[in-house]
C-alpha cells in the first residue's frame, strides 16, 4: 500500500432485521441506510437530507427483545454500531421481512399505514416511512404508558414534530396519527368520553351543512405545522 491509500477497516456484524438474522462483513463507515438498501435490497428506508435533520430515514431499534423500540437515523448511523441489535424497518411494519423481496416481502399494511391512506396524509410519500416508524413507536410507548386526552397532541408532536415533509402534509399526518391512536382502546385515558363530546359538538356545528374533512377540528392542533 502506498502513502495515498487509506486502509478500509471492516467488521463482521450480526443484526436481526425484521425478525431475520443477517450476518455480513462491512466497512466501519458504511451507513445503515446504505447497508439496508445496497446489501439487503431494503429500499423502503429513505435517504433524504443525509445529515440527520429530516428524519425520513428513521428505523426502530431494540437493544433486547423486552426493551422499547428507539428511533435511529439510518443515514448517520454506521451499520457496525447496530451489531447484535434488533432493527425493524418499514418493510417489517406489516409483518414481513422484506429482505431479498419475493416471499418475504410485507404481506399486509399496518393500521398506521392504513390511517395514512385513509386520511390522504402524504403526497410524494418520500417522508412517509419515517412518519410510519415514528408513529408506530409512539403507539408502542402508549401501550405501556397511556396519556391523558389533554396530553395526546403534545405526545404526537413530540414523536413526529421533528420530521420534515417537503410536501407540507403536516395537518393530515397529525389527523391520521390522532385517529389511529384513538381507534385503539387503552392508549388514551378518557378517550371515549372526549370523542363522544367532540362528536356531539361536531354534529351540532355541521347540522344542515356538508362536512368538510379538510377543516376538521383537529387541524388547529397544538404543535401541528401547516
Ligand atoms: S435522511 Fe436521515 S435524517 Fe434526513
Ligand atoms: S409527502 Fe412528500 S415529502 Fe412528505
């Protein structure tokens, strides 16, 4: 080796990805997003800003099977740092593995993904995997520690408030996230009473008028970006 060449250091890693153990030898500086996309064909995790700002590349990591999932930015995290850990990518959210495509590809969409479709939450969709991952992790946390109805909007903003959508679909994302959380019993304390009250107000307000979904009462949610 001459003085202008730099030695590429490699490491053997073993990571559980969407339930499947993957073992590879990779260079120390290989970003997780490149490992997912280039080595494993998992192209659902998106590379956007590449510098840890937009959160489009968010994946879920568990240090052990009983721990809560934590968000990790795949663009700025070397794959070697995830050695021995358990990762879920967007391909695994619907119960599939996605690795190599074919029979291991996702077979169904999750309730979060369905809510995003139902509420027309995204346009180009480039930011959507990050929003899906963050919302799924929020729901996981709420299953162990429900919030009050008054604290729900702040919990949502805390989970996805740093995610950037260049198509600016924030209000619809927030509405879809709120809807999917409210649809699962036990995540929000006092949810049933609050929704009944809300529906009562809405039916009075819209009596004799067409309901405009785009002007939902949730649109002015605290923390929602317009
Ligand atoms: S691509 Fe990772 S934070 Fe933007
Ligand atoms: S839907 Fe296009 S960036 Fe969010």
